[in-house]
């Protein structure tokens, strides 16, 4: 509710030489949003059984349903990112879920919802988002991508920084994996 206060913090960061970038999930849209209610079926990433995929945290607290970039979700995501960058003194963006995912939503293939999808990846649309992002923030803007243990070299070439690992996953809580098992 205090966006003026937020902007003051961002301005202080900039004066101190600290660059800032807001978090965006390239895939997740929470089911309580109006956009999900209007477009969830149309934009959603469906698995082979035709089920909308969701992400969960600790079983009860949902991050969101997974959207496919090969749909109107890509345009809405760009609109949302642009709206934030236009209205706040930010240096760039931080993208999570910055990978291509397999989807079997027939609506993304020009078919009716009841038809069977062939299946598709949204890699071309992910690259479109990365190209658009680099142009949107400019050559000196900040682009951070989060690709925990899933290298995506083509998309990473548009980024200034890559988060390659994330601590907290259950199997990593006791100790880090051996160096040779980490992504490049």
C-alpha cells in the first residue's frame, strides 16, 4: 500500500550504488487473480492427462498455476513487467522459472479445448521474452535469471547474472552437492 515508500527505498539504493530488480515468475499465475479466472484455461500449461499444473510450497501455500508462454500469457507477462518498470525506479528484472516447459494445451496449437494436443515446448516464446527484456531494460539494465540446476544457455546469454543453485531444497539442506554435479 505504500508505493511512495517503496520508491524512496529504491531511490536510496540507487544513490548507494545498489541496483534493484523485482521478481517475476515467467510461469506462475495465482488462481485467485482476475486474470487467472478469465484466462487460466486458455493460458495454462496442461500435462499429458490434460490437467493444469500447479506449484505448491509446503502443501498448502500455492505459488500459482503454471502458464505456457505459447499463449496470451506471454503478452500479459510483458504488459505486467512493463507496467512495473514504467512506474518505479528499478534497474531491471529478476526472472524465476526461466526455462522452457512441455505443454499439451490444445488451445496453444489452434485446436479446440476438447481436442487432443500434439504437445509443444515454449522455448521460442521464452527466447522472445528474453530478447524483449534485454531491449526493454537496455544494454546497461539488469537482467537476472534463476535457473536452479536447469541450465538454459541461450536465455542466459541475455542475462547479467544467473542464479544456478538455490539452497533449501530438501536433499540439499544437510550439505551442498559435489562440485562436479553442479550445473556449469
